[in-house]
């Protein structure tokens, strides 16, 4: 159960923070004492979550934020520093799949490949790059990059999705090595089959859902909170000696 103080005094940016894994992470971070900048492109969900979580005092800020734009990242980090004076955690959670990410290699369109990479990979670089100077001022920080089990293993489709999530995984290791001297930890999280708004279209198809359940030894699909607890660990001081690693949270799927 949440203790209420695992992130006490810390400030975080969570991209894709108004829905799915991002929303669960935002809620959990607030319960654990953090102030959270919610970055998302969904104004309705973002405004509603901001209003709910600020009912007893301002602990979150929501801003509409396209994570693929470097100038917007600079503006967001500046706003966090002006508002709260520190940046301790960045969770690069925003991602995309859909038809653009699920095509086989032969069916992949270059423009779709570039779009998927912009969100799933380049944005992670931008978020990490922009956070580093701010985190140095604290004496360190934690970057958690949300990848996927499909950044580790393959499947019958999804060339762009696999490649972009694999890039996020390896980028995290490079950044971890480069910025360990600054006490900035960088890790990746690799969810398995999880029920989120992004997977609703495929998980609502009984044949696909049943197949994925059969592939998961623990016998159920993941919940956003299952992933959020892993992100919480990596963001907290409990993981002070953890960097450059990948945390797989998949119900045992890739252990087969």
C-alpha cells in the first residue's frame, strides 16, 4: 500500500500523464508526496485530472504538450523550475502504436515510421536532454523511460513500434552511463500486455485478447497501476543504486 512519503518533496514531469499508465503514475506520485506536471495532448482528460487532484491544494499542473517539439520541452522545464524550483523526476511515458506502428517490415511506410519514432524514441531523448541541466541543480534525479516488452523481443508485426521501443531501451543505457557522474539515473520500463486506452482497440477483440491471456503466465492482462508501481520504484530513492537497467512488468510473458 502507498506510504504517502516515498516521493516527498520531489517534483516530476509525466508525459502522457492524463490517461492509462501515465494517469496511474500521476495519481500514485501525488499519493506519495510528489508535485506533478501532467503533460498530455488530451485537454479534456488533463483538465479533469488537474481539477480532481488539486481539490485540496495545488499539487499538479496540466499543460497541453506535444512531446516531439524541443522548444516545448524547454518551455515546460522552465515552467516547472519557475513554479516549484526543482525537477527530480521525468517519466517519458507518452507513446503511440496503432496502424502506423503495427505494420510488418514490407508494409511499413517511411512517413509512418518517422511519426512513430518521433513519439516513442526522439521525444524520450528530448525529455532526457532537457531535464539534465535542471536535475544537476538538485544534485541528481531520475529519468524513467516507458518502453515495452516489444523493445526486447519481436512479434509477427509492428516493425516501427518494436524498433522505436528498442531504441528507447538502448538510449536509456547510454544516458545512464553518460550521466551517472551527475547522480542522474536513467532506466527503462517494459510493460507487457496492459489494458490502456491505447490498447483498447485490439484488446476489445476477443480472439486477440484470449491469445494474449494465454501468453501471460499470471493469467491476466496488466493494469496501468501494475506498471505505475514499477515506475514509482525507479523514481524513488529506494532505487538510488539502480541505473541503466530495464524493468520488465509483463505477468511473465517473456519468461516463456
